[in-house]
C-alpha cells in the first residue's frame, strides 16, 4: 500500500480557549510532534497492520521525522529531502478538546509528477494508493496512479477548490467529514447527500460524535460513535482514514470496517497529540471486545 501524502511538524499548544484577534494568551503546555494528514494516516495504516510506503518531501531541518516514521513501521525509503523548510502546523487545543490549526505547506509542495513517477516504479496493479489534499497537483497524481492500475482512496481535506475539481470517477474510496460532504454534495449533487454514491463506489462520511455513514450504490450503512472522554481530537479523522482503508483492503464487511475505524478514532481522542495517539490494532480489537452490543 502506498500513501502519497503530507508530512508536517505539529506545534501543539494547550489553551483554555482559542486566542482572539489582538490577544496574547499564555498556553498551558507545548509539544512538538510528527504530524501532517499524510504522515498521520501512514502511521494509522501501519498500526492497523498494513505494510505502507510513504511518498513525500521534508526539509533538511527535521530529518528526525524519517526515524520517527520508521519506528512506527512505515516504509520511509521514498521520502525526499527538499530545498525548503518542512511543512508545519500551529495547533491550539482548548479545554473542550477542540482544535484550531494554522498550516504551512513547506516542502510538501515540492513533490512533482516526475519524482512521483520514479517513486512508483515497480508498483503492482490493483494495489491501494491513498491521497489527501495537502499535496500539489492532486488531480494529476490521481490520474497517474489510476493509469498504473491502482485502486484510489482519497481524503480530500482540507476541502477547497482543488478538492472540488477532483475527477471523482477515478476514486474508489472517498472519506470526508460531514462539512466536506455537504460542500461536495452542493457542488456535485444538487445538495443531495444520498447522491454522493454516484461520484464513486464507496463514500464514507465521518460525523464526529454522531458516528459515520457509508453510501454505496443504493445502500447506506450507519454506525454510531463510541462514547469516550475526549482529550484531543486532532488526529481522530486521520486515524479513521487509516483504519477504514486497512479494513477495506482486508476485505472486511463494510459495517465491520466502519466499526473498527470508529473504535480506533475513539481511542485516539483519549490521548493528546495526533500520530502519537493512534492506537494499535491489538488495542482496537481489545476495545471492541468490551462492546457486547455491536
């Protein structure tokens, strides 16, 4: 499995509330951790039990990231060292466990199509390739791997004009949150969420504490969220993406796949941080075994 995705350094500040314009607000704590939707999702895939190769670019200012990914059993051999600073994010986490994020793309945007073609040499037809929307030339990259016979999974976040312009006919699995789903439906489906399944074979919408819903063909599957005490929601969505793709790649029934991803996401929010909070497959299995009402 290949993930073509962003790699960031997350600067995480715990605050009582989000800072207001013109205000100087002391933070309660600070952490510097590996982040970026791409890196987080690669870690989630690896902890879910997948063999995942990450393709991306970092600067020479944070080469520790490669060792960090390797320690999470992510294949980091295709990560390039670029000419600009590593991408990073400034993250505020408030007392309600909500987050507010300022993002700098940095070296992530140095990945070009020629480099990507070289990195994909030897790719086996039928394998999964995962994308997020923190990389350049997204549509062209999706088209490139599709022509190579890949099955394509896309988490088009952050959702912007480039995400709206994706050729969704090339996508096999689409994972969006509820706000992204509503915007996509307005753009492509006359506002009808149920018609999202006309865009690609499987569409999964995450809805936070309301659980998740899957649209495929004329059917829908809905699963509730697991109730936990949230500490930090920063990596919840990325955890879900990694686990849902892993579960589908393992040919689990869709409802079971969604329950597994929801459980992983629930466990992730009980710890501070993004990639560091992603649970292992064993932890997820143990958590699900305590839920006799599934």
